[in-house]
């Protein structure tokens, strides 16, 4: 377990820290390349999700009935709770929506990476979650777009 805990900073904390440092030290350059990096990050994210779903397809289908309800409930609860907390913190609807989308979508790559290092069978719930998160997140984004009357959020996963 210590090995898994040691890998989390490499998967999430270190890349995020580097990105924050670069954005603070070279804002003009980062603004210029940000659209490209968003596309690259989304492609990598999508490749991870598709790869796990493809690799674990049979086991996912065999266990779909056991984990689908929990995976969808977790996704919806994560988005609803994070949106509510953001609104309680007096953030506007657009910022609250962005936070909800981040929480509903981005944690899957980390979950898959951690699960795969422990046991490939543990990737099943993450793969089911990944299979359905884009649907629920997309519906949430559409609902909030209509409610907020603002431009639709960028593609899920593109902001990391």
C-alpha cells in the first residue's frame, strides 16, 4: 500500500504543481499553448479510460449490474455535493458548475491508476464509472448551460 500512496503524487500532485508553477512564471506563454495542452490532456485522459474499458470489457460487463448503480450514484452525488458546497461558498453558478464537472470527471484517471497498481480487478468499478460519467456529466453540463445562459463548459477533462 505504501507503494500506491507513493505513486499518487507522481500521478496527480507533481504534474499539477508543475502546471501551476509554469502558469505563474510564464502566463503569456502558457496562455498561448493552453488550447493545445488541453487537447493533449483530454486525449491522454480518454486513452486511459478507453484502454481500461477495453482491457476489462468482459469483467466490466459481467459485473455491470453489481456496480452500475453505485458508480452512477457516486458520480451524481459528487457533482451535486460539490456544486452545493461551491454555491454555499458564494461562488457563482458558472464557477460552481466548473467545480462540479471537475469532481465528477477528473478523479477517474487517478482511480484507475491506483486500482491497477493494486489489482486489475479493482479497475472494474472505475471502468464502469468511466463508462457512464461522460453521460451524466454531459447532461449536467447541458442542464447548467440552459440554466446559466452562458457558454457551455469545455469538453469534459479538457481543463486539467
